[in-house]
C-alpha cells in the first residue's frame, strides 16, 4: 500500500482506502432508537388517535354509553380510521407527526427509499395485528431495534439525514 502523501490530501485527491471507507459509511443505515420510536408512537397516539376516538364516541355513537354497548364495532371504526390516516401520512410525507417530531422516516430496506403505498398499508395493518398479539416485544430482542412488522416486510425506521 502506498503511503498517503500530504500533497494528495491538500490537492483533494482521494486515496483508495479513503474511498472505500467513504463508501462503507455511505451504506451504513442509522436505525431509529427504541426510545425515539416509542416517543413517536406516543405522540401519534395523542395527535391522531384521540381525535378519532372523540369523533367515534360522540359523532358516530351519541355518547360513551352508546359506544359501550357497541364497543367492538366502535373499536373497529377507530382501528380502520387510524390505519387509514397513518397510511396517508406515510404515503404522502413519509412521516407521521410523531416521526417528524423525532426526525424519523420510514424506508424500505431493498431500495433505501420510501416504500410503495401497498407496502405502507400492509405495514400499518400488520403493525396493529402485532400490537394486539404482543409481537411488539420483538423490538427488545432484535439488535437493530426493529418491530416484527418491520422485520417481516423489510422496512425500517431510520433517522432522517435532511435536517
């Protein structure tokens, strides 16, 4: 291996080792931390879920008592609306409000870009199923900190480099 010379550095020539190192750093993915993920989900639950629940409780069913009589139907309305709104945010912006607050974005691990709309909707549906089936505990056992739905669909939450 040739020794790196000062004049090469000064003139801006890149050596082979520096080029390889730069390429490795470029391909490295910065996965979102578990705490940032949980904080983003918490913000989404207040900013997206609470207005949906209010609408279903008081507009669709005329009060909490009526909702209590038909809680399965009401829960299905809430779940479908939440999946639809989160999917719309992810399709058009690539982030939900909680993800935006913690500078996170959703990517496909195949393309390292925003996933296709079908994959986003499938991810959101699978995320709700995983949540109900205690599959979210996988996040503590995966060394990258991904959930079961992200592992199955080859997606990941990563830190956004734009900001």
